[in-house]
C-alpha cells in the first residue's frame, strides 16, 4: 500500500478469497482511508467504478 500511495494510485481494493471479503480504500492526503468493507453476497459499487454493480459472491465462482 505504501508503494501505491507513493505512486499516486487513488484507489485500492484488498480482496481475500479465503475469507471472501473485500476492503476498499481511497488515497486522501497521502494516506489510505477505508471506504468500505464487504463480505458474503454484498452488492458492490465502489469507486472508481461506481457505475458498475456486482455481487461480491461473483468473485468466488
């Protein structure tokens, strides 16, 4: 995460296929801010792709 922040990447998703979770972060003032935590069948519409919605369970098929 520090390398992505240094390079100016604005958004980061951490996906854990074992726990079947997704954490979304946004870079603000050179620090990562957790913008959402998702699990199970949560519907996902996360920046920078808020116009696209999918079910988190789609990742585990």
